[in-house]
């Protein structure tokens, strides 16, 4: 063990935004146990089942549409950055070189916009 502080994860996230594929009970229970708020849209099939059950199943899980829109914006930005081959394949192995490549790709995207 090297004793450096970067060997450990920093801490748990305050919140998580994910897509419909991660909307299942074990994941939501795990996040709830860890105290991590989540924004995950409901599946259309589960919404129909909840409406069919009526008030017996309890209230529907909360969903913040504005936070989900921000997630989509970040995801689109990352996909634009991945159009650069060096970023998509992680050709640069050193962190500072990769950061420079990512910065150059971001500047090119910014200049084209």
C-alpha cells in the first residue's frame, strides 16, 4: 500500500441520474440504503401496472424531469467529445496527456458551435 490518499474512492455521490434500464427494485433499494437520491424515469409497463393496481401499491416513485433533462445534456456533450478518436479509444495513457486531448477536443467543438 502506497499510503496515498488517491488510492481510495473519494465518497459516495449525493444523487444519481440514470435511464429506464436501471429502474428496478434492487437498484432503487440499494440507492435508498446508501442515502443516494436518484432520478430515473419509470418504464411505461410499470406505470400501467401501477395504475391498474390503484391505491393499493402506494404512491409512485418521484421523478424530477428538469434533472433528467440536464443528464441528457451532459450525455450528449460526452458523445460529441467521443467523436474524437483519441478520446474514444483512450489512446493517451497518461492523465495529463489525456486531459490535454480532451481540452483540445472541447475547444474544437466550442469553435464549431
